[in-house]
C-alpha cells in the first residue's frame, strides 16, 4: 500500500512537470489537463513496470509506447497534433540524473585525472541515459509506424 501511495504522489509531481513543459512549449490551454494526465500515466506505468522487476529501459519503452497509443487517440478525438500531448507527457521519463552523473564524471576526469572508477562511472551512466532515451524514442516512433501501417496499404 505504501508503494502505491508513493507512486501516486510522485505521479502528481510528474504531471506538474509535464504541465510546466507544455506551458513552455506554448500548447493550447485546453490541452494542459491532458498533458498533465499523460505525464502522470507515463510515470505510473514506468514505475509499476519497474516494481514488477523489469529494467528501467524496458519499463520506459512500455510507458512511452503506451502513451504513444493514448496520445494518438487523444489527437484523433480532439483534432490536435499528437506531439502536443506526447512531448509533454514523456518529459518525466527523461534520464536527467544519469546524464548529469556522466557529465560530472567527465568533469572529474578533467580536473583530477583519469581513473578506472571514473571511466566506469561515466560509461555506465552514459549508456544508461542513452538507452533510456532510445527506449523513449523507439516507443513513440513504433506507435506512429504501427498506426500508419494500419491505415495505409503496404504497396
């Protein structure tokens, strides 16, 4: 029960972040609630997947694919371009901590010299951030490709 409460509280903060970035991108005001809802949904899906034992990369892929399908239905229903919803919704999944740690290890290598520990820290965090970003990208792209495949003939 404590895990569910923790995920719900954090999903509220994820929706606030999604709304903030949506406002930064100057989306229409009536879409802000859906951007917030999308951010909360992606955060909930990713964290529940991680609680079930999946890796953060696979959980991120599942969440971004899910929000891709959800935003596809929203865009068709409300006649708003899909990136209005999807870009703001994926913001809480951006791997800022991993990228920051990788960059700090590069700065430490520059300042204090190269050591095996710093190289390992850099490579580990850089690859983790890169794979999470790839999972977000492929999750959103595959939903678009799947939708195009269903609505257009192959030849």
